[in-house]
C-alpha cells in the first residue's frame, strides 16, 4: 500500500512539476524496522529538516494516517484525498 502511495506522490506531486509542491521534496522511508513504513514531505532546500507532513502505515491490512503542519494548510486536503485514493487502489492524479 505504501509503495503505491509513494509512487503516486512522486509522480503526481513532484515529477509532474505541480506548483503546489515545488517548495517540497519527497523522502520515502518504506523499509522500516518499526513496521511503520512512511513517506515524508520535507522542505526542498533543507531535506534534513523536520518533516512538514508524514504519511504512515501500520498493521495488516494497512491503516494509513497523515499528519504534520502541512496537513493544516490548503494543500493538506489534497494530500489526504490523494493518499486515500491511492491506498484504496486508485491510480492517476487528481
């Protein structure tokens, strides 16, 4: 599930040149020893900073949650909707 979400985020938000995401960079952490794979959205110019948004999965079947300061911004609604769609098996960009 998280791999599908990460591929969708990469293609639709970042590789497409979407203006809403130009200030950010994707940092996937899919191989997690904690059993919680996640993707991080971090500032483009300082990827080592604290994540602005985290999408994390846990359990079987995977339960996803998205959190972080970016989720309260206008783009947060889109992030949540896209993640739900990709997690449910949907493809493509909104």
